[in-house]
């Protein structure tokens, strides 16, 4: 039996370039990279040097604050470069890949026969632990904690987001094995959310509490679902895992090999044939977008929460989507005039887009305005389906007022929950960055 969750607030942004539900093998990249920036709050301590030979599953670095949490190589090859930025901060660990992967053997396990500690030790040793993130703070989970619940959202509502059913195609046994393992890590429930109309195998997965979700974006955000199902209070921890990462954990347990082959949706209006590809985590973007020009922006993730990458960059550790859209380098004459252009999707009646709710648009990266004073308009509340006062919370974060941040619900939110606020707010503020800074302050001062 499932529980129904209906979200009313929010906004669906219909864009051109949805991936065709066809899966192909992407060309194998010559280089791969693991980027510490994908793991917010992790300070890496290297265990390999340039020139080292590594197998898939060999540790590259560990977390300074938790030496048990290993970050391992996705492929076998040679550590060709450790790229550093300001103050010698590690930006990327680049690996020149072998033609065929050689795996470090961890030994196959039956998760049903393992204890909680044995599951935890296996995930830490094999490099699977970073797939588990915690709320509050949206960081890699602390293995010393015990969460009150674990949440998995298999309902994708972001613009051009990958279809979870396609991502998990042929991975039914791996997913169930992953569920059997992670259920040992909590004394509470494992919550699995699917679309209300879903008819996939996810409806028959054992060991979970099933929730059927409907409504506009951000209904698929795990933070919104946590808020509706089991809200987070001060001092509590819940863990979240992406559905495909659950299947990867299950596969590593079943085979004893750290095989991080995932399915990625190549989407966007600037892609000639948008579809799904099988690639290894950390693959070079050029394997999917070989002929990128300066006129396009490549995003690892979706257009609301993704990270900009260069044509020579690498796919993010958690990304299941790569989006390619036009660069916003064109000036829009008299763009401030209402009703001038109906080719821009808007939640306001300043264009005709509200008359065509099913029309799909080609969008670029223009802000269509400049940053201005933050005023009360009610826009934020229309797109945030949580019992949180978004403007007041943003102001508390900007003022570094910890007590107000706690009272206004900072523990319940993550930057992705404010992505539509970024999009809808006419003040053009960077709400996601402000929330991230607020969360970092809470980690530092409260822990």
C-alpha cells in the first residue's frame, strides 16, 4: 500500500530537447576525473601521487574530517594530473584511463546476511559511501551517525530531468540488493517516492515505504518529500540517496567490483539527437558533446541546479543529466517591455507563455534583468511548497542570524529547494548560493 502526496505549489518549465528513451553506449573517454567540489564540505587528503597506477576502486583521497570515507577511482589507469587552484586547493584528480578496466576485488556479499556494521564497513572500503548524503546541510553523510530514516526520490520533475525508469532499466536486482543493504543502516524506514502514475518495478520493491507523488516541480525534490513525510527537527539526521546510486551500491555488493557505469540523459535544445548514454562516472564531457562551440553552455545536471562545465570538463559525480543550451550572449532590445516576447517561459503575465502551458521553449542563459532590491512580491512563496518563509529565511542567512535561521527552518532546506526561487524572483538574487552559505555557517557554528 502506498501513501499519496499531492504538491500544489511550484512551476513546470517545459523546454525543448527532451531525451529520447533510447540507450546507447557512449565512446569511452580517454580521461576521467574525480572532483572534490562535487562533495561539498570535504577537504581531500591525497593517498596517490601523479604517475601512480590505479585500479577501479583504488582510493584516490579521503576526507580530512573522516578518514574512513574513501573516494575511489572510477576506472583503472594512471593518475595523470592533480589540478590545483588558489591556495593549492585540489580541483580535479585526472586519470588517463586504460583501454579496459581492471577492478580492485572487494568480494561479493549478500546484503541480507550482513549486519549493519558490516554493510557500513563494506560501503566505506569500496568507495560507495559518498553516494549517501545527509540532511540537514546536504553533505556526504557522517558514518558515525544513525539516521532516523532514509529517503529515495524516483520522481524527477526538474526541466529535462532524466526519467528514473530509463535510468534503472535492467537494474532491478541491483536496486533491490541496494535497498536490502541501506535498510540495515537505519532503525527507521526507507522511504521510496515514485510518480503517481508510475507502473515500474519500483512499485513492488521490498523493504520500503512507498509514496506516490504528484504535482509540479519541485515535487520531485527529496527535500520537499521529507518535509511532507517526516520533517527534520534540530539534532536529527536523515540520509538521501539517488535511485541509480542505490542500484550501483547493489551491483558493487553483488559483484565485488566498483563498477560505476551509469545512464546519463544528454538533453537540451542544442543537442542534435538527445537520448540516453551509458558512461562511467567522471567521464569527460567530450565523450557526449564532442563538437561543442563557444555559443553553447554545457551543464552537468539540469538547468536549475546543475554546474557549468567547459568542453574539456568532466561529468559530475551525482549527475544523471547533461544539458546543452544556447549561451546568453544576445542583447534583447526593449526587453523590459511587457508582452514583447512570448518565447520566454514565465510564471508572470509579462509574456503570453501562460496561455500556452504545454508549449516547449528554447531558453538561453540571459538573466533578462539585473540584480536589484529584494522586495516583498509573494513570488517566492508560489514556488516553494514547504512551510517555510523563503524571503525571511534568505534575509536571516544574509545577516548570519543563526537563531532566526533555526526558527525559520534552515534544517529542512537544501540549495536545490530554492532553485525555482532563483528562476521566479524578479530581484535576480542568487538564492541557492545564499542558502548554501547559510548551511555552511550552521555546520561551522552548530555542527
